[in-house]
C-alpha cells in the first residue's frame, strides 16, 4: 500500500524531508492510511524511498509534533486519530437534482472578461522576450531579499505584524517611503499622507471608486493604461479621452469640465514621452482654475538616466490637487505587488477605510520585509545596478532600432524600460505579433492602449527590462526582417 502512496520527485523544489512530510500528511487527511494500520518504520521507509534514514526520522518527528502521528512504544508509528476530528468521512449520497445549475448570464451584472488583456504568461521560455513590466530574474538580489524575509519572520518581528492591524501599515515601511523613496522625486509628505497598496493598480482602483460616480467626468490619456478606462466604467462615471503629443498630455480646454484627470508626466504610458516643466506648471494652474484633481502615476520613477530629472508633478503642487501613485514593482519585483499613494490627509483617511473594507491591509510580513530591504540600503543598490544595465540596454535598443527600423520611434527622453514603435500604416501589428511569436519573439501590439478612437494597427511596444542584454540586437534583427517582409 505504502509503495503506491509515496513517490519522491527529484525535480521538486521541496527538499526530500518536505516531500516525505507532505505526502504522509496528505495521505492521512485523505483517509488513505487507516488509524489502526502501522506505518513503515523509519528504516523500512528510507529503504523503500531510497533516501537517508535521518531524513525519514526528522519527517516523522515533525509529523508527531504537528499531531499527525503518534509513536507507540515497541509498536511503531500510527495515525493520531485526533487529527481527523471534524473531517467528513466517506462519500455523502447526493439526493438533490442536478438540473438546477445557475444561468450565469442572468446573475452576472459585470463581465470583466469581455475586455480582458491577453498578456503572455510563459514569457520566460521565449529567447527574445521584449515584454514590458517584467524583470530579468538574473538581476534580482536573492540573497539580500532572503535575508530580509528571514529577519521579518523572527519571533520578535512576527509578534509585531502577526496580529490584525485593521487599517494600519507597517511603520518601518512608511518611514522608508517617507524619508528615502519620495525625496528622490522631490516629494516631502507626512507619514499620515501615505497609504500602502497591493500594487499601483490597487491604488488606482481605490482612488477612482472614492472620487468618481455617475455625476463626474474623468479625463484620461489616450493612448494610455487600458485597465483604467474599465475601472472608470465600473464607477458609472463619464470618461473623456485626452490627447497627447510629443510633450505628453496636452493642456487645453478639454480639461475644463473634468472632475479628475489621470496623467503619466514622467514617462507617458505607453508612448514614453516626457512632459516638460512648463507644461506641468500649466497643468497645476489649470487644476486650480477649473477645480479638478490630478492622479499622477509615476510608474517608472526609479528608472531615470538623467542627472537632473524633471521633478514629479506632486513636488510642484502647492494646492493639494495631486494624488501621487508609486510602485516598487518596476524595481523590486512585479510579483510582490507593493505600491503606495501619497495624498492629502483627508483623502487618505477615506481611502484607508475603503481599503479596510476590501482587504484590511496588505500582508504585514511583506510590508516588514520590504521595509527592511529599503532600510538596509539594498533597494538603493538594486536601483544603481538596474540603471546601469537599463541604460546600456536603452542605448543598444536605440542604435539597433535606428539601424534596423529607422524613423519609427523617438527614444525615451531620460529612461524607462520600453520603446514605442510606430511603423508604416500598412503594417498589421497583430499579424506581426503572431509571426514574431513563431520565432520566439514577444512583442505587445499598440491597439490595446486605445479606448475612444479607432486604434492604429501599425504600433507596438518593445520592453527591454526582461530580455538579456546580449539578445536584444539578434532579436531586433529577426523582428526587422518580419516587418520588412510584411511591408514588402
């Protein structure tokens, strides 16, 4: 019986001891090992699985400590019957008809999947992943991150974060954002003006739900962040697409009737153009004159190659009109989902309560680990390394695109992690994307960033944060041939 139950995998990320423990506990909970049946001795199981006896001994000891097994003197190991208390044993006979399944077309009042973005999930398997928003795993400081994670779960630290904090955030993380992260962008904010979120998208969702309703008008850049329009629709607000040019958002009469506008002044999303200082000041003046609020998404605030970057819109705001949204995803890890909002206290108070109703607060152990990572200077070191690598890739991208795809793009002014490409109008980016994928090249079509006007099919985006430096030129050479073949 036991030979069929236990199989160790050499490819598993778990240790042999962890695999033994997991398989025995699973077999117990699923009722495959009766309480009156003796388990193999440590020597027998080790021989059966072809592993060290000490590995089995430690696994058995853990299972005894956790209440799965009991050790009977001179009789061996047995299932502890108390572990199964409260479990439903056996199969329950189903006497209810199965003809009453719900009609989801009747019950669903909102279908997010109707406009779902098709992001490439297995991009790591591609040799040329020009995908935006992901990080090259070779650049992540695993040792430093592991150190901070381990220190965050030590007994004293765990006592601090393990209880329910209702609506509060980790004070260490708040202090590090207040004193270390925001000053880089010229922003000085009180701790009470900072709220931690589960990434920037969570911050945007909450902001729109607190500030918009059916009586408001929301202005957003086009092309722009595609999910933002969908979030606004969910609030019932009317939306207005705002044009951009080589200087980012155009400050004109289109802003006048808006209650709230969204902009990405440092790196316009997705075109990467930068709003000049004069335009930023004009936008802030207009916000006061026409009485609207501004969401500034500074999504790539850390990836800046300029010695004298343009200050954040928030740093110029003297009338509390700007709601600043930042994220650590583009530098630390997209999967960590750690973002923050900086806004006037009155707004943060309401958003803190709204967040509490949704999820109380982002996991406090993660907040503490990130706080330690910032406090110890590991994030600053990571940024320096990223900037060095990104600037090199940025230059390789620029030179390669100029050689292979001339007159298709304007290089990002001072940083970022992507290029926006506009080819001849005859190009079909959807066809190009499929042909590129067949050759192991991943690109993103540009039409997904339009929501008001008819989207152009000759645009696409090339990210360089996830692709190895030495693969950039070869990947672009292959892509350029596909473009050339399509345009004739």
